[in-house]
C-alpha cells in the first residue's frame, strides 16, 4: 500500500515538534523512532512515494558506477 500525504503530515509534525523518541502512525502502522535522523530518512521515503503516486517528478542520484 502506498504512503499518503497524511503519513507525510504525521512525520512532518513529529519533526517539527523536535521529537527524539516516540511513535508515529504511517500507512496504518505505528513506527517507533529514536532520533530525528530516523524521522528525516522516513520522511524522504514517504515523500518520494507520495510524489511518485501523484505522478510527480523527483530526482534520484546514483553513485554506484561513476564511469
């Protein structure tokens, strides 16, 4: 099941609140996090999924083979 804009809003709210330990509900599941870094990574995943579902465009860099 794809992420929703509500999931993104929930994660944004936790980041804005400065929460360092807690829970956030995403995609109908409760996720425990232990740092802002984990939330920021989760936000990136959700944002990419929401944009892809909406037909939006986003760039993803690859660094596995430079030449």
